[in-house]
């Protein structure tokens, strides 16, 4: 296999133009994106991505979860493909790069292979995973989880959004329910380029994160049952206040996370009061606790402590308390051989780099269940993501995609 040369780099302007073009689909109200999964905007983004890939000579396959697989043929059709991808769906107030850089960076790597007439032994498959974000249909990483055999397709199809629409019905409505059996595809290796979504690379002045691990997580959905009553005429001692219990549990989650930091985080991002009327004490409060750590024992101990203390808080106030784990994966160790390909690529290309543990979860976490897998990360401004102000530099996008190209070619054998 001819050695990879340091002057083999991507077309940075072409990548940046594609990112800006995709960002116009499902624009947010503050410069970011709102291209939630299985919306008409998602369908429009899929169609544009399909066109770009077919213009690059790739052929499309779609599975029963709507995962898109765009193939560039290799010289050995029997060789298992190298999969490279991420997600095009966004949070409701998402940025232009979360997920999208990984999908369009993979496409740019293929476009560069075409420009340089590079032939690979293994086929290359660029992936757009359905519903990575899990904002409209929880949980996140849903379709890659079904692909990896960790989540059940019927469970996924029955997930509903706030309007009661079913995932399975919306997938059919937008015309992206494919024929391929989900999970039937076998991967020789999986690579994912992603913005860090945290502050470390920028603070350390590094261009590239060589991602060795991803922290594990629990999403714990609490349902607290109080007594609906008038907020004005109900004396304080007579209240069975689920809202108060919720506040105390949130404070306790903060305390548990701070006690276990820096390699642990915890918080609440989603909550629903019922009946959610300003002068009615809530009958029920449903909220999801998100806790994460790269340390397996710490992650599970935090879960146990939070569930125990939440029950105690509710008992003290007289509020009913039930909890269900609605999302989970153990800390992920990525494949050392692929991690080395990423590190060697950064070295060869002269990019500063450091080992990194991913704070956010990614489709790569499920891909790692079924194939050798790893990630490449680039910085983002102020470490900000899941915010319309999410920003990266064109140079960071180029660095990440150059490294992705080289790492993939190491595995694909040119
Ligand atoms: O939740 C996550 O870490 C990812 O953004 N879905
Ligand atoms: Mn993402
Ligand atoms: Mn995200
Ligand atoms: Mn576990």
C-alpha cells in the first residue's frame, strides 16, 4: 500500500460550502439549525445529501430505520466496507456542525479520493444515522442502537413525540423507511468525525482530539406524584408538593455530580409539570436525570445514590416517586488500532493533538458494539454545542476531515 502523503488533504472550501448549504435546511431562529428527525426539514436534508453522494458516484441503501448508507466501491467487492458517518438531525436549538460535520466530512473524504483517483481495497460507506439527537423521539442514538441490536425496532417505532406522532409512522410519512433489514450490514471498521462539544481542545490549543473513550450514561426518568391543589388557598402544612420534591432532587443531583467531578457530570434538561397551571400545585412532575462518567463504578454508584436519596426526599414530603432507566450505555473504549490510525494521521499531517474522552454520546458508541470503531474530534468555540451559537473554524473542520481521510485510508488499504 503506497504511503499516505502529508500533502494529501481535502478541499476545505468545498467542505465549508457544503456545511453552509446544509445549514440552510431547517434553519433555527438564532443562526443555528432546527432540523429535527423525521420532519420535512430532515427529509429535505436527506435528499440533498443523497444528491451530493450520487454526484460523487456513490450508490444508496436505506434500512428499515431510515439509516442512509452511501457506498463508494472498493477494488475487492468481498472486503467488508469501512463505515464513516454521523447524523444530519439536530436539536431544536442546535448548531450547524453537531453531527453534520461528521457526515459531510465523510463525504468530503470520498470527494477527495475521487479527485485523487485513489482506489481502496475495502468499499467506503458514508452513513447518516437516523435520530441521533433523540430530542423529538427519545432516546438519543435510537437508530444506531437498533442497528447494533441493543434497542428493539418495534420499541423504536412506538416512540412518540410531544404531539403523539409515532416514529414508525413519521418515517413512512417522509418516505425514508428503507427495505434493508436493519443491522444486517457488517462493518470492517467504523470512524466518526465530530466536534468536541466541550472546551478541552480549544483550551489546550489542540487541533485534533484522539478519542480513546466515551463516557457512559444513565437517563433516569422520574415520575413524582403530588396532590393537585389551589396554590392560594392551600395552607403550607397541607401541601403534597411534587414541585418542591423535584427542586430538592435536582439540587441533590447537582451535589452528587459535584462530589464525583471532574470525571462525572449530572443534571436535568427535560421536565413536565401537570397540569402546568400557575395556580395549581402539580399533580405530577416528570423529569429526566442525565448522569455520565467514564468510570463504570462511579456511574453506577451515582445512579444508586440518586435513586435512594430521591426516594427519601419524596417520602419526607409525602410525594409518590417512581423511576425508570430510559437510556443507558456503559463507558466505551474505542479500538486501539483505529485510535492509532487517527493519532498517526494527525502526526503525519502536522496537526497538534491530544487524547480525549468524549463527554457526549455518539452513534460510534453503538457502532463499537458490532465493529472496531473510533472517533476524531475537532474543537468548537467556547466548547459550546446544543446551542444555536455553536461555532467552529474552517481550519478546525479541515484538520478533522484531513485526519479522518488519512485514518480511513489506513483501514481501507489503498
Ligand atoms: O446526548 C448526547 O450525548 C448526544 O448528543 N446525543
Ligand atoms: Mn452529535
Ligand atoms: Mn447532539
Ligand atoms: Mn451498564
